C-alpha cells in the first residue's frame, strides 16, 4: 500500500486529489496539509511514502517544504504539483529534492502512474515536457564545475547518465544501447551510488549543472 500525503492550500484541489487517490486499491491518503509547514509536520507524524506538494502555499512554500522533508533520513518521495504558470519553480524543486512533477490538470490515470513511479524510486517522470523544462531551467543557471565524482564513472555509466538526463526510462535506454533492463538498472544504481545521489531526479540536475549534458537550443 502506497501511503500518500496531499499538500495544497486550495481545499478543492487538495480534496480532489485525495479523493482520486483513495479510489485506488494500492493507495491510501494518510494526511492532508493546507500549507508547507503543515506538510512538514504531518510528514514527520504520518510517514507517507509519497507527498504530493503544491508550490505556492502560505506559511512555508512548497520548495522549502520539499527541502526540509527531503533532508530527513529515509524521507518520502516528493511529487511536485504544478501548472504552466509555475514552471519556473520546477527546477528549484528538483534541486530541493523532489523526485518529479505533475501538471495539476493531468488525467487521473497519469496521476496514479506518477505516484506509483515515484513510490518505486525507479525513475523521474520524464515526458517530453519534463525534458524541455529541465533543459530550459538549466540553461538559465550558471554552469558549475564538474563534480570530481563524475571522473569515477565508467564510459558506459557516463553514457547512461547522459541518457537519464535526456529523460529516457530504463527500458528506453536498454533499447538504445541494446542492453537488458536489468543491466541498465544496475548501471543506474552504480551512477547514483558513485555520485552520492538519492534518485534519478538528482542525477538529472547534476548532469545539467555540471555541463555533462548541454541543453538543446
């Protein structure tokens, strides 16, 4: 059972997402939060597996709430809820420790799949819009010096990190490189361990900020 927490300052949105999640046999909503501070407190109290986090909330915004929750040991995965006019916050949210994001008007089935993917820890949600947005925000940030840990990656691991940063799933990477899904999964695990990262979302940020992957024009 995937335990979820929904944080949004708009009651109709908060209750709507909660009602949808509760229709699934493998999901349950353990708490609802009306602001970031409440989200942090209720996460500590209820220990959800996935937090659906709005960005603009009173008391404490979703970015800072994400950062505080992600800093905790064995914290939940965080799925940012956003709209097109909030897109400029998405990259900041990934830097803060979010594992992905979802547009608020996404279909119900997309929401369910997003929660399952984030809960599994296997992949960053990466439809074309995600790749485009990450590239756009990375372009606006000054490039940082490559982490020394990147030099510890094998050529194959570096290649796989580049494909992860482009938004490809394990299956898509396997098809591109003619490898098994399990082999790709193993390589991704090695990349995360060597770079000291918790998930693929952080790997995407590192790849862009280090200049390993250059945003496309």
